[in-house]
């Protein structure tokens, strides 16, 4: 049986809202140790089916360098950037992480989008996680594994920005109504040559709920 590798969270960090208005975001560094993070990176690369991310841009299907995997409960299909994804089954390590992030966030998740960034040349442009399938009242809990990367949030109206480095083994949680008022992005950089895997746990609204 897999044993919990979750460290006791820094409560002072977890209760500090990083956003100045219209939302709430908490950052918890060093939730997982370096050794546990390295173990998870290896496990996730081999236990999941990774595909090149595809987006519909200006009516055309564009294949990105970044790799993605969509995991979740049955019927948790998800459409973003015009591309529909059907879920892979949960793996033991993902179920353990899900349980631990549910404990931290005091919420329940039924799906997870994983992004694999090969190096700093892979990134994510400005967007909000506000697709129609997502529960707008549920938080999105993000675990970062591997290379630290700069993450930025930008207010939709006045363009005020907040940025931080998401470190190896850290957790970042965005609570409602953050997605309504803020966009976020993972900024590209030439200075990072190591891999990063980001796991974002979400709640899909199912039709029979």
C-alpha cells in the first residue's frame, strides 16, 4: 500500500490571499519533498498516456509541443480550446494526491488535467479555467513537480498582475470567483532546461448530479 508522503502544510502561507481583489489564491511551498516529487515525475510519465496538446486557433487545429493527460471519474469529459478529451482512469498515485489536496482545499475533485512541459520553451498563454463543464464554485488545486516556473495572474478589467514562482513540490489553489475575474499564464523562459509536470485537480459538473 502506498504511504502518505504529504508534509504538514504551512498554515500561515495557506491562509494568505495572494490576490488584491475579486478572488482568492493560496500558495503552499514544499508540500512534497524533492525525492517524492522526483518519484512522482517518473511514475506519471510511465503510468499515463500522454498526448500532444491540440488547440483550435483561427479555425485550424494546432498541435502544441506540450504534452497533456486528462484523468477522471467516468463521464468526466472535458472540452477546452475546442478540443474534447475523454478521461483516463485514476492511477494509485493520482488517487493519493487527490485525497491529500482535497484535505488541504476542503473540497472534492473528480478530474485532473496534467501538463508536461519539456523545458522553458513550453508554456501556457493567458486564459481562465472557466469552461462550461467546470463547477464555477469549486476551487482548482494545482501541484507543481520539477523545474520551478514563473506563474502570473492578470485581472480581466484593469490588467493588474500578480506573479510568483511555482516551486518543485508546491501547491497553488485558486478559489471562486478567481476564474471569473482573473486570467493566468505559465510564462516561457530560455533559462529552464528541465522538465515540469503540473497537475490541476478540478470538479466537473456531471449531467446526472
